[in-house]
């Protein structure tokens, strides 16, 4: 025991020191937006961008998506609506409304007269070109070009003499004064057009988006026994990998077809009475499929979403996790949950999902999401892990299934959300899911994941989850789940879990994330006296095991982050006779 505590003393301070050491600031210059180009009449002005060169700032009315959530696919029923106020280039009627343009010389007066007479110049929604500073000659030239384009349009589309000769003389003088800047703008536009042509010729598809991630995980068990053999588990440093590719296509602009492929070698720390630790306690997230060879690249997800009505979305999936295919507009547990694109955030399976979501396994199914109003959404799903298997006790309706219903509340300020979830699930005798489990949450103790041989199992599960964002740099989430198992013809059992997570966005550096998590992983709290799940008649889990986890997801670039972290499990398999287990790893994720 002294040796174990010594290992803790060596490792845990080092992991927490990473929180304080990794905090350099990074500066990145934003490229000017030249995506919208207009053609002008050659005799008056060259064709240049309508936007001035600037480092655009985000509209303060729009909440930015955290960098670690950028790759999450939005729901088709997003609660966010955008208005003209969100357009960074809304039209203004007077140069004097552009507060950073100084009306101190003849050029300003001349441009103001042209703009107010012909009504054409672009600015930002706060009435400025950029911040509280004087307008540069280059930016002024961009505004001038906009006015010239407008006059060109009037000349080209009108038969009446709408442009005065005095204005034409003024335009000529302005063009001569700012000829250098106008020529530079033209050069930048030509370069942007050339780059755009290359991008269009090399893009994967105009209607299909390809995203992907590559993960490298360096990890090792530092302490802990195999709970089945009672012997110390190997302390071996490993370097493992995972690759995921995701294709997203849309045929109508409102639907979404998702195809996911992947493979890897990230090993689960254990399974029910198997694997390194002999239990699912402390199971890492993103581990390889238990039933497939390591680094076997294969189809891992296939689903199609489309709207049935303005407030209703239908989701049909042939291969995916039914509990997570509801498509809510926001995740309930955003800083610990992961998705197919990011493959990041919480280290363990338990820190990402409550017991109530864990029984789904992989497989086919159907889900319907309905928005009741701006605050409430209702979702239902039916998932069958062995839907494609035509054998006995399999199939879409006659095999293992999960039926889920959930109502989600999101506050008007979007800083609080809560969900109530109910699940009914059934597993036929001797069934086996695609992830290698027969029944249970695939997390927590061996007893909670066990069944009686030759007996079907039914469960009714209830969950409450909540999340609150106290400030941009601190949030908390938590849940409580309860399960009632019935081993058909034998007896009953009860399961439970709870957890609390603390998230620290932008810790040390913008886009980084710190996380601390404590909970009781799923355990069997009661068992009928005539049922034996492997520990004896009526024997449920006798002790409480705590799952303690910490990680720091450090953003290196927009596409790369590195996450050191640890998983500490007390009384593994809910048995105080088992010494604590401690696992540490460093995960590096590359996204493209």
C-alpha cells in the first residue's frame, strides 16, 4: 500500500502542474474576408473587394462556440436563429455613421457626398470599419471603390442622366488621389480569385464534407490489481492509436447523411471479468471495438436525418448508438462529452455518459426529435444492437432493444440545461451486442453488468442530468441514474450511479480546457435472494467505488491539442478488498 501511495505522490502532482505550466499566449493575424467580389465598369474603377482590409472582430451579440466543440455537427432543429444583425457587412446610409472615419479632409467630404447621394457603402453592424481608430487610406479606398461600383451600376442600368458631371469630376480626382491603394486592392483580389480557383478544383466534393481525426495515446497503469485473479496488473507503457473519418452530405440543404469509418488499437482497461483489470471500472473512452481486430478499419456509423416538419426531425440509423442519436441542439454535458469528430474531452467512458445512456450498444434504430418551444425539446428513440442479425433472439423487433424518451430544457440565456430520461431495455437469453456486452451499462462493476445464464433480462432506467455555466471560464454538470433490473423468472436487482464534473474553459490559454470529475460508477445496490450473478445468492456490490478523473486539454493549434490526464478508481469492482487503481495517459488529437 505504501508503494501505491508513493506512486500517487509522484504522478498526481505532476499531472496537476501541467495545468499551471502550459499557458503561453498565441497571436494569429486574421486574413481579410475577400469572399464576396463585385465586378465594376472598367472605365471608372477596377473590380475589387467591397470589404475594407481589417482584422474583423466577432459580433458581441453572437456567442462563440468553444474550440473543442467546433466539430460537433449541429442539429437540424437548432434553437439559434440569425437575423440581419448578425450580418457583419450590413449597409449603412451615411459615412458619418462610421464612427472611426475622421471627416477632416476633402476626400472624406467628397466620399460622404457621393455615398449619401447614391446610397452605397458597407460598414459593420456597430457603424465602424474597425474599432475605435482612424480609417487608413487603404480602408478608405475600399469604401471609395464601393461607391464607384454603385455609380457604375447606375450608369449601366439607367437610361436617364442620373450621375452629375460634377460627381464624375470628383470621382476622377478621388481615383487619382487613391490610385495606389485601389491598385493594391485589385492585386489582392486577383490573388484571392486564384486561390479560390485552386480550392474549388481540389475540393473533395461541393456537397459532401469530409472531416477526420487521428489520435495517439501514450499511457500506462501505475497501480491496481486484476480483480478476478487478485494479482497486480501489468505496468506497461503503451502507445496506441485511433483514426476516424466522417462524411457528411446534404441533398436538400435541410437533411444530413452521415457515414463514419474508423479503427484503432486503444485498449479498454478491462471488461466484465476480463481484460487488464477484470472489470469495466475505469474504462477509457475511444477504445477499440471489443469484437473486432485491432486497427481494423471499418464502417462504424451510418445515419440519415431529415425534417418531418418545421419543429420535428426524423433520424434513421443503420449503425450507431441509439442513446446518442437523438440529435439535441446542445449536449447536456458539453465539456466532458465527445463526438465522432473531436474524439476528445473526458478520458473515461463514465465521465461522458450516465448509466441511463450506457445500455444502448451499437446498432440500428430510429429517433424522433420534436421542439415544443424555444426552451423544451422532446426526443424518443428505438435502437436494436442486433437489428441486422436474422438469427433467433435477434433482429429489429425480436432481439435486444433499447427504447428511450427524454425531455430537455434549455434556459433562455443558454447557460443552463437539464434533462429527464427514461429507458426501457431488454436482452434475450445469452444475447451479445456489437461491443461485446450482453447487458448492462458497460461501465462500473462486474455484477451490474452481469446476467443469469439462459435468462432474459429487462430493465427500466431513470436519469436526471443538469449543466450550468457560471461564467465563461467555469461550468458544472452532474447526474443521478437509477436502474431496476429484472432477471426474468429469477428475481430483481437495482443499479445506481451519480457524478459531478467541473469544467474550466480557456484555462491557461484560449481554447484549452481543464476538467475534474468525481462520481460513483454504476454498481448493483440490491439483488433478490434467489439470484446469483457470480458472487453468490443475493450478493450485490458491498462497497462504494469512487471514480476520480482529471485532464487538461491544451490547444496547440486550431487542429491539434494534447491532453494529459489520469483516472483513479477507489475500491475497484465496488470491493474495498481490491487496491485502488491509477491510470495515466497523454492523448494527442489531430483534426482535419
